[in-house]
C-alpha cells in the first residue's frame, strides 16, 4: 500500500532523528582511545596565572633556513608577553645560538661568539673589558687560540658551578669551562636592571683528536701546563649555555645546547655513536638498557667530585636524566617537549636544515648540536618562583651541572628518576624584578671589572 506523501515525509523525519540520536549516544559513550581522530594536543588551557591560550600543537613550531643562511636574531620575543607561546621562545633561542655560531663578518676564521670586540672573555683577575686583561691567576693552565692574532686566552676552569664538581671524558681528559659576555655589561650600572640585551655564554670543552675535529666547534690551542713546555691540543665544544635578555624579559631567557655524542638519556637510552659516548663507557651504557643492582652501583651515574688534576684514571659516567628539561607532571610539559623536539628535528634531524648542508659549509658542524631546553618566567613583574617559571623546569646541562640533574635509583628491576636534588637555572640565579643588577641574577656581573 502506498502511503500518502505527508506520511512518507513524517516517517523520513523520524528516521533522520533516530539516526542522529543513535550517533550522538554512541559518540558520548565511546571510550577516549576509540576516538582515533581526537587530538588532545589541540585543547587550550589557562594554567596558573596565564591568560594565554596555549599554542595548538597541530601547528608545528617551525624553523627557517634563514636562521642559518641569513642570521639576524630578534631583539624581542614577538607579541605581547601574555600571548607569547613556548614555540616563540625556542625560535628566539635557536636564532641567537645559530647567529653566535655563524662566521664573523669581520674575521671569517672566527665565529661571532669568539669576537672579543663584542663578547669578551671573563678573566679570573683584572678587568675583563680591557684589551690587556689576559693574565690568569687561578687557572690550572692557559690555553691560547692559535687562530687569533690577538691575545685570545681561554680561561678554562675545570670546576662546575655550585658544587665545584669536575668531570672527565672517556679519554681521561678533564672538561674545561669558559665564559663570555656581551660588551654592554662593561658599561652597565650596578643598580636597577641589567642591560636589556644582556648576553652571557658559558661553554664546556673537552680534548679531541684531529679525526674528531670535523664534528666539533673546535679551538686549536697551545696548552701550557703548570710546569713544562706548551703542548698542542685541540679542544672541542661539548656544552653551551646561552643567556639572553630582552626589553620584555629582564629575567633573561636561559637556553642550553650540547653535543649529540655526549651521553644518552638515562631512562630511554639510544644506541651509542660509532666511537662510543664521550662521557659514558660501553659497560655503563649497556647497564642503562639492561640494568641490575651490581652494574648500577658500579657505574655511579652522574657522580662527580671536586678535583684539580688534568687527567684521571676514572672517567665520568654521565647520562641525561630529564630530556628537554621536563619531568612527568611538569606544568605545560607536553608543550615544552613538543616544541624542543620539533625544532631539533627540523634543524639537526635526518634531512634537517643543518644536516643537509654540504660538508664544506662552516655551519655544517652545527648538525652535531641540539637544544635541551630553555627557561624563562611567565610574569616578569613577579620573582622567578617555581609556579612562575616556564619552559624546561628541570633544565640542567649534563656537562655543566652533572650532579644537579636529579636522582637515579634502582628498584630491583629498572632504573627510576626523581627530581630529588634537582635544580634549574633560577635555583641559583635569583630574579628580583627591577633589581637584576644586584640580585645575583648574573653570577659574573660583579667580576667583569675584577671587583
């Protein structure tokens, strides 16, 4: 029997309603893992005092080849401080790192960070801003860069900040530390705030062989021991702290980089490079992958003591506790990890901007270095208390703050990590708004004139 047209219309409407009702009922009842197209990273949130809606992770944090080919680092993080994303801080940090590592326009044999006209070397005694302040007093030894026609002196110290720990590479040689700073600090007032474009650079170096030189930012050096004749050595850069201020960020933006052959992650170690890790033995590397109580106790990961010797019979055993400077549960930790890893992949991953450069390009060596995080504050009108900090909240460089990364324990079947005994930059560098020149935000400012 053929139904009248108006009844057919009503039945179609009922069928359509039932279809929609059943679909919505199924959708609301579906478990989260069943919704394969759901992307939780696209959710926005306003944690703590943030008014900013977090960057959508579906839009990747992008790098640019211009950072390498036409380096021109910005003077400020783009946008309003209340709408700045993690991505913008990491883009800023990478641009400054690559600029400082680029060949100097005035002397292509030097990189920008080596230009003493702009970035003098911190001396232990005397005025570091003076062209004749090159005489070290407390150094273990003096290292002179043979490439520099001037009196370039690398004031390598062998003790880390904080606990004065000393670490040794697997070739038994000690790691040295040097510091450079932006020349604006030379004329800065000792009251109020540091200059808005404050720059501080701390570097860690290890002795390398000639065959390794192509893979490191290196210095050909004359090494002058405490006694004896100078010995020629090559030092390779293994760690790099970059601290840079902006008008909107007087707390300074703290970022860190290291060499890819330094050490693996402690909890999810990757395969060792062909020549092994610089700071981890083969046996202790295997222990990270297949741990037991005996090897864990024997390796003493990330232990270091104060020493004055240039060589040792006991190389350090180092691994990275919190990659990207992030521990489980850290505020906006997922956003931090995503942006750090995304930029690293684009720049130094397979097919990356730096990785793809020809070997004769002076920036090709930078494919061996990667970012391990950055740190800044959300509200610059407030001190850098933990709830005001943003970025890699556990940021420590394994070559510079080896013992302050956190704590490793063995629970009988696996190695576990905790934040116990862990610090970050703001644990020691105190940010007090409008008093950055006097609050020990900079640990070198009081010493650049030999005070």
